[in-house]
């Protein structure tokens, strides 16, 4: 009897655990599971800060995904957080768990085979303080600031949902890049110039390469100390400087199609600077761009369509009040916008024809939308533009308009003027 009871208890517990698993696995659930595994591994191997501080940070990060407004930032940025934490955790991985061989000659040999010469060595021979500054700007300044600047641009001028897609694509590209660097360690050009073809080991500290000249110009020890304490010294392939520049420019062209010359120019500038500063071979740069394009083309299917007539995200949402408050409130309102956009697209597919006309109603000319619908659905309807009726809730949204007493209220259409409770508008279509 006891055995039966224990068996039933075991089955019941197993069933409860199975209910925690998603019934249908998708790309989103797989990505969340992968991030959870990575973060758990990072949490276990990191030794600094202390356990209490790590627990507090973990609880803070997890709870931020449930706080309104903040969750709209932390959830899409979770791949970026995972990448940064994983990169930091690399320094705590024991040597016995790392790959035993560090490739010193593979990349320069491959570059000579593919391009006939070591382009990084050739470019870095011609040095000048002006060239040092020109190389430092994209590599040491713009690279770290552009993701924030471009994210702000995408939030203000891009359609809703585009910024979260960029954050996830950017984060996952860097996660894949760091894991590749960890499992496939390769020495950078500065190693070849300092140590030649001597075998490398994990006790060798990183070097600033050409950025050491920037320290002398600025009279600082900024890059010498930071690269000397790098968590991932032998991470030449792929170049995440190249990958970041490429994916940022790909999204820039998505938002502003005519900006492709700027995109190509900035990417080439970044490529030249990394080779001039002896941090990457050309093979690394091509590999980083391949990672970036792969992430972009996967993310492309989730990007909303850019409408040329919309200047800001508020135009996509039908909001006429352009203010900081409107932009701030639109963060939480993005979910309702997504529902509305899907609903209107479905309704637009159902209509065969949409025609604008002027008719007389009670002796007064009125602008109307004549909806030509399939015969098997509904009869012809007229939608007056200039009336006022009470707002009707629809998934957090409402529409305004009026109908004559002799006709039923018409449904929301792709041309129906929208108004939001959070943004009171008095606009006509």
C-alpha cells in the first residue's frame, strides 16, 4: 500500500514538472532555454563578486522582467546581458576545461592563402599619429557608443517592435561570437609581432597592440590595463568589432534604405582600423560580418515593415502629440499596437476595394469610406468621418466616428481614425 502511494506521488511530481515545460517549442522558447543554461553556468563559475552579491544581482535581473516599462527594456536586452556576463565569466573557466591548443599560425596562414599576403601586417607598418587617431575613433570610441545611439534612433524613428528585434539579434550575434572565440581560440596579429610563431598558453596576458600609441598620445594607461586584464585573450576569430559594425549598418539600411553608402563606408573604416591597430586579420573581419549577416537575416522575418510616410514611432501608432511623455508611454503601449496592426491587416485582406467618396446626408455633404466587401460577408456600409460617438474599448484601444440612425455601426477599418486612452486625440482621418 505504501509502495503504491509512493509510486503515485512520484508520478504526480513528474507530471507537475512536465507542466513547466512549454507545450510547443519555438525559436523564442529555445533561445530563453539556452540563455538560462548559459546564465546558470556563468553564475556557478564566477568567483567575483561574492555569492551574496551574485544572488542579489540575479534576483534583480529576474524581477526586472516583471516590472512595467522596465521589462520592455530588459526582456529584449536579455541576450545582450547574457553575452556580457558570459564574456566576463570566461576569465574564471579553469584551464583544464578550455581547449588544449591555441591556434597561432592558422589565421595568418589562411590569410596568406586567400589574399596572398598578411594584410594586417602590411597596413600596420605605415604608422602616423593622425592615422592612430583615425583608427582609434571607430575602434575605441564609436564601437562602444554607437549601439546606444542607434538604439535611440531606432526607438524614435523606427516602427514599434523593431528595437526589440535589433536588441535580440545584436545580443545573439555576440553570444555566438564569444562562444566561438572560447571554443576556437586564435591569436591576434599583435601576438605574432610580439612572440612570433611560439606556442601560446593561457598565462600570456593580452596586449593593446596599436592602441598603446593612443595611451601615449592621451598620456593614459587606459587600453594597456584593460587589454592586459582581458577575460578572453585569444579571441581573434570572429571579430565582434566587425560583427557589431555590420549588424548596426544592416539595421540602418533597413530603417533608411538610402543610407547604404554610409553603411559601407563605416564598415570599411572599422575593418581598416582593426587591422591597422593589429587586433584582427582580414579573415576575422569577414567572419564577424558573416555572423552579423546571419543574425540579421534570421531577425529580418520578425521586423515590421517600414512605412515611408511615418517619420517617428508615434506616426505608426496614430499619435499626433509628439512629446517626451508620448514616447515614454508608447513603450508599454507597443503590445496594443501589435494587436491593432494584426487586426487591421486581417481586415484589409478581407476587403476587395476601399473607396473614398462624398455623399449628402441630411442635406449636408459628408466624407465617407465606401467599403466594397465580398457578397458572402456583409452588405455595403458607410463610414462617416466627422461625427462623434462614445469610445469603444478594443484590446486597450478605441476608435471614434459616427453612424447615422438608419445604419449599424461599422467596424474598424484600415483607414479608421484611431485614438488612444493614453493619448487623447481629436484628429480626423
